[in-house]
C-alpha cells in the first residue's frame, strides 16, 4: 500500500467500532492486542467489501433507472388545478382541487417492446419504481404550486 491509501484507510479502533457489536468489543479489543495485524487485515477486507457493495448498488440503481427510462410506457401524469371562491350565502371560502388526465394525451404511441414481468421481475420492479418516482415528483410539484395559489387567493380576498 502507498502512503496515500494508508492515510485514507480507517484505523483498527474505527473498524472495530463500525463492524464489531458493542457487547463483544471488550473481548475483541483484548484479542486485538495479540493478533492486531491479522484482525486489522480482516476488518479492512470487510470494509473494502462494504464499500464495493455500496458502489455496486449505486451502479445497479443507475442501470435500472436508465433501462426504465428507455422502456417504460409514457403515461401522462395529468394536471392538477385548484380554485377558490367565496360563498356569500354561507360566508365561507370554498376550495376545490382537481386532478384530471391530460385530454391531449389520452392515446399513447410507443414502439412495441414487450417486457414479460414473469421473466424479468427485477426489471419490472425497476420500471415501476422509476414510474412512481417520476409521477410523485411531477404531481407533488404541481400540487405544491396549486396549493400556494390557493393561499395567495385567500390572502388577496382578506386584504
């Protein structure tokens, strides 16, 4: 190992704190005085495996997201509109929030690339997760904007 990688590696005590359960740390520390180099080497291997596993998960998530964006059916997320009005009869503010599909996108044209969910369950789950993420992000942003408009409209009526 070079000096740069040696400085980046965690110390034996940091590795013990991270990977050894609290109730066995005392016994582990006593053994570490006798077998310090072997224990440090094993814990560094464990640390490297955790790091590589984390990198692999991030890489796989990126691949799944990319695949989902390329193959998922483009479903219109619809539109959220909010209106507010004052009812003089009941002396109340009435608010209405409506979500409706976009009428211009009722038919979706897309290349035919069938995905068999039974044959590729993990890819199907990746596509569903990406759809949920895009849908919730889009709808949540619209909902926040419309909700903000409701408060602005109510504030203007009061002022």
